[in-house]
C-alpha cells in the first residue's frame, strides 16, 4: 500500500485533521487514490514543526544538503516509470509530456544540489582593519503552493532550491494532483535521508492555502497559479509583510513576421497552443499574423489541429488528453462560443465532451473578444491579423499579462529588434512560447507575477541578504 493512503507527510506519514481527498482520473473519473486533506490546524502544526527543524537543517554542511538533493533526484530517476504513470493518470498528460516533466523536475533537483555548494555571498570593500561581508541566508520556513498542470515540476522548482539554501518547506499541492504534486516528492526526500520535520506535504484546498500564507512561522511564500488567486495570496502576505514569489498566468503571443515560413510557424503555433491541452501558463494564447498571410496560415494551422487525436492518454496513443476537470472544459467551450458569437470564425474543434476539448482554431479574433482577452487554459489557438509591426507589438503587449512571447522570422536580427518592443519576461526567437530549463531565470511581469525561479534567480528568491562586519577590536567612540 502507498504510504500516503489517507495520510499527509508531516513528521512522517500522519493522519490528517481535515479529512480525506479522493483523487480522480480526469479521463475517466476513476478513483486513483485517497490521501489526507490538510485543514488549518494541520498547517499550523506543520509550520511549527518546520520552524523547529529549520535551524538544524541550515547548520547542516552544504555538501550534505547537496548529497540529499542528489539522492532525491536519483529516487525520481529510479522510479521514472511509476512516477510517469501517476503524471499521466492524475493530470491527463500524454506520455511524452509526463516524461518531459519528470526529466525537468529531476534537473531542478540537480540544479539545486549544485546551488547548495555555490558561494553564498561577497566580500565587500571596507576600511583597513574591517572585514565586510554580504552573505545570503535562508528565510526560515518557506510556504510553497503549487498547481495541477505540471505538479511535479512546479513543486520541485520551488522546494528544491528552498531546501538547498537551508530553508524548511511546507508544500501545499493542488488537491486534484496531490500525489504527483507533492507526495511522490515526500517519498523521494524521505528515501534521500532529509531530516524529519524539514519538509511537509499537505494537500488541501483554499483553507489550507490561506492558513499557510498567514501562518506566523512562514517567512516567505512561493505561489504558482492563477492571477486571481495570486492577487489574494499577495494581499494576505502583505498584511504580514512577507516576501512573495508569484508565477501567475499568461496571455502569450506568437508573432509571425512577414518573412515567416508558414509551415514552420503553424507547427510552432500548434505545439504552443495545444501542448498539454493548453493548460500551461506559457501556452500560445494569441497568434499574430500579417494580414496578407492570415487566411493561408489559419487554414494550415486548422489542418494540423484536425489531425491530432484526442482521447485517454493512459489507454490510447493520443496527442491531446483531457482537461483537469469538467468545469474547466466547459469554461473553455463557453469562451470559444462567445468568441464565435462576437464575429470570429471556427476553423477546427470547438465544444467539449466531458473533460475533452478538441484542438480548436479561431480565425478573425480581435481585441475585445473573449479568446483574445482571457487566458483560456485550454487547447485553443486564436489567430489575429495585423497591419504592420507597430500594430503587432501593440497587440502582443495588450493587457496586463507579460510572461512569454515568441517570434518566427527568417531574419534573426529582425527578430531581435522586434523582441525589444516586448515587455514579457521571456522571448523566444524562431520557436514557440513554451520552454523551461532549470538553470534559466523564469518568470513574467505585471499580471503574470514578478517572481523568478531558476539558476541565479533562485538565490534572490529563496534567500535574503545579511551584511556582516568584523573588526579585530571594537573602536573607541566619543560617547
């Protein structure tokens, strides 16, 4: 029996106060597992215990913290088949997406292991007889709230660097994906020898998340999720003057310049819009095409969309699996219907069957239409024509989100020039909008958040600066 059956991970596998969560397979509605549900009392107990364990963990030799992270990564690698199965069945991912998520999540642990033995600070200029240091120190207890779409990766991306620099972590994964979102990581670190009390995994709903943000023992919060929920997290943390790292939604533009190869661009757009059913913060949410090319491009994109098989990724060879639940599928279908009612043309897809939404292409999408304005989080590619590059830049920058963008052109220098007009945190030239690497600073601006994860950005997010000076003897002051 899995150790998480009806349990939380908090000083070992313990019975919850908050009840239980039934984990359902999105493709079939089949029950996959039953795990513990954390309530506010569970969160309070975990945060208190994490605070008690944190100082000892911070005092652990950096090479030992590094070794534990490497052993946790080895656990993921050794159990790749089983973990991949959980990702497929719990999230509705196709097998290729599950394998990629596991690979990148493992990379996050290896990157954090390297971080643990990096120099933590600087020697500053000082007067004779004084040694002045700036060193990075852990916050204390870091609260992590992670989403359902890439649950293993987006939990690992926060908890691994937080542990690397000496923080304790209390992780609340989404209640729909608690196993791949956290309980498998708890097993990895348990097997790796992480000291008891340093990591807690508490699946739960809004009550648990609010308690985690408000808890007096959490010193910093890392949140990945919707912009609306991120605003609530930021407001509650601000009441307690806690630093927050927010990685929120996106309305990401793929821009074709007028020299773009249409087949290459259609492939990029299809991948960016339809990968994991569009349930990615970096998904291509706008495809901006020169007016003279728009009709031909939209037709090629629709042809690709119609060829993609939809179904249960656990039992069939498909390209598109289910959305996370029927509510989300219905929302996507409603946005598409409203956009068509507003004047757009439906070239492929549309509608919803339980949790399944086919790859959908909308042409003639304009500002003001729902599919242009809102983050869809479904497999929908809205195509918008533009007159000139100035208008393309305005359309790409429209709205409050500013996470990712991509430009397709035969002239790289021209692509670089256009990229300077964009205010996104990420720009890819001759690629699509979805990418993640453990060593690259990742994050957006505006309604897409302001936090950064990855590589050197992890130090700024999961540690704080402390200035230290040392003198061989105290000076004689005139007072």
